[in-house]
C-alpha cells in the first residue's frame, strides 16, 4: 500500500438502551476496493456504516478518510468528504426525469436564479459516460426498470462527488440479470478508483464480487478475509458462530386438495394507469409450497393484497371453494389465512405494543390465553418466551416495545406469530428479506413444517434461491400475467430470470 486507507475506523462504539450495537470495532478498506460487510441482524454492520456516513453519532472511537480525521455532523458532511450512501429503498421522484432526480437539491442556476437545464443535462451525461451507467438522461424515473433506478441512485451520489459508495442490500429487489449488471457497474467504478462497500445477506454475491469481506457478529468484527480465500459455508459459520444447517432433504409429500384457486383474477380497472395484475390463474394445494417469482412491480404485491382480502378484484378467487369476493381481511383470516406481509413496519407489527402483545395478535380470544374474563399472563409469557427462543428474537425480552427492535428482529416476531398453529393457507410475502442466515434457517424450517403439516403455502419472494429451495411449483409473473410455471427441478435461476424479464415471451 502506497497511501493511507480510504477508510480507517478504530474502536468504534455505539450504544443503545439494553444493547451495544457496535462494540469497539476496527474497520478499514483500501482505495478502489470492493468490500462486503456481512453479519446477522443486530450484528452492527448497518450501524457501523451509518456512523461512517454521518447518520449515527458514535459513542467512542475515531475515523479517518484518506488519512484525514473524519467526524461528520451528518450526511452532508460525509458527502463533502466524498462518501455517498445508496439505501435499499429508492428515494426518487417518479415523474421527474433522470436528470431532474440526479440534480435535485443541487441544481445548477443561470445567473444565480433560473435553473440551467442545459448545464444540468451536460453534467449528468458526463457522469453517465464517465462511469458507464447506461441511463437515458431524459427518461422519467417511473419508466425505468428496477435495475435502472438503482443506477440512478448511484448516479445521484456520484454527481455530488462521492468517491466512496456504501450500498445497502443493493440487489434485494433485482432480477439475476439486473444484479449482474449492477456488479458490472460496481467493478467499473472500482477500476476508476471508487471504493465500494456493500452490505448483503447473499453470500454468493460476496464470493463472486467482493475483493474482501468483513464479518460482524453481535456488535464485533469477527474477521476480515479475502473473498477468494473463503466460501459461503465458512462465511455463514463466521456469521452465526456455528455450522449452518444442512439443506432440507425431507421427502416431499403428495399435494392434497385445492385450498386457494384464482381464475382470471386481477385488479379492478379504473385506477391511475393500467392494472399491474392482469388476469392470473393459479392453484395452491394442501401440503405444497407455490412460489411466485418476478421483478418487483409486476403484480406480486397486488396478488398478495387480493388473496389477503385487502384489495377488490375481478375474476374468481376462492379459499376452500368459497368465494373471497367482498369478504375483507378479517373475514379471510377467519376462514384460515395466516399472512406474513411484505411491509413488517406498517402491516406486521404494532410498534408501540410489546413483543409479547404482538405475538398474541389474532389469538387474544383463545382459551389457552384466558383465565375467565381476564388474560392468563403466565400462559402468555410462556408462549412468548417459546416463540422468541425458537426464532432467536433479539433482545430476548417479551416486554420491550416491538418498535425498539431492528427490522430483521421485527420480521422474526411476525413470522413466529403467523407460523404458529395450522392455518389453511399461509400467505408469505418476502419472509426473509433483511434477515440473517440463522433467522433464514428458522424461517425456512417453519415454512417447510407448515407444508408438511398439510398447510397450503403461497410464497412471494425476490430471492430466487429461496424460491428454488422451498417451492414445489414456481409461477413467474411478468407485466401482471403468468410468464411461466415450473415444477420443482425444472428451472434454475437463469431460466427464471429470463421469464421474469419477459425474455421468453413472443
């Protein structure tokens, strides 16, 4: 090494009530390096990167950027030092063009007053060409693919002079081809001297695309190794502190009768723009998992909301042969639906309620939790403790507010609640998004247990590895219609990716 590290963090500490999120961590990366940050939920990796970007104030430790002291008062200070962060959830103005989004908040002015559109467009084009971002500067953001929107987010921070990028779960919503394109962009940035740090739960990405990887566990740095010197199993072992569970090898049972049936089902026309979900037909039977794959925005959310009773529909949707038309969310649950929603923060947990109370939601009237007209607090405590232990919810305290947990631990609470018992249909939307390797194992085991108990499972996931691992059949959605149906073993990620992007359609 001929110069100082791009980043040097020493003894970083960040404390919150009841937990030390980052516990004396040392971290460094080199100029032009692609460096992955891996770890379980609650391991501290996101907190560490938020400290670097100025979103979180540390309680101890020092930082240097390119050899100079770094103590940002906020993200604006970090950007001034050349550090940009691209968040998992895009922050774009849909009707604005690529150029308008890229310059928003930093618009070039003519004469100090009027927006200089020509200068703005030239600056955007120059940055697009310099970094090979393959974007049309005049295209509205709402017309872009998910992968293009990701590139636009990267363009935004590069326009502000960023020479170090932090990417938070950058491929969470990308199809395989788009993920490959993203990492081609990342490698191109690296070759031009930009340092890229990316947080990911997808260990294959670490092996294939990172130069080095730092593994964190319970707020501490466990190891930093060259990606070429390790493998997925070794990384998983470092992350969870034990050998990862073996892949499921249990025999697949013969599926039973039809539980959920859709016939030419779709959105009711009349909203802004054409319906995202056209006329879709599919079935889910007792004791099988049907996976729904697709690039986000191709009708998956609308499908989930229709089945959950949250959206009116046209066509036919039945649960155990009974129409769900006009039934509503409460009525569908009474007929035997359990629902793991896509957005845990708004639809999965009540932040102000305790973990114990959230685990009880929907079961308040069950005799096992009652003592006459009152709640049996001891029975509720035992039940909550069992579910918390099974899914390793951290901190393992039933009486803390659910809103005080990390997003991944909130997800564990939701899944612990919804997979308890034997519903007729388990509707699971992105169940492992944002959760760690250990929690993924518990969640997958819970879904398989439900299937083996005869429950019909409809699984919507952007993780194709998860779909292929769990599903007995896979339905691919593209532009709101079924683009392909595959039985277990008939397709791989590449085949699904082609169908997800319309490559198989005439």
